[in-house]
C-alpha cells in the first residue's frame, strides 16, 4: 500500500481529524496532510505504526489517552 493510501486509511479508520491524528502519532498536522497527499515519505517506524492502526483502529484511543 502506498504511503498516501496508508495514511488516509489509518486516519479515516480511527475517525480522527488530521490534527488529532497527528497528535496521536507524534507528528504535525502538516505532516499528516503531506503524507495523505503523497508529498512526504514516512519513516519505517511511522509506516509500522500506521499499519497497526489500520488493523486495530481502537489503538488510537489508547495512544490518545496515553495508555
């Protein structure tokens, strides 16, 4: 899956805004926007985290709450 599609799928699966999603994964809103538009490549670490969020979107709530 391309990084842009991965970012879109992960964020939309969690139901979060770009701002909220950025806070959960530790990047700026601008980073999320660039990922989704295919203008910024993501690190392997970010790719792994987003794949986990696609498979288990409920993890976003745990990450958001600092658990």
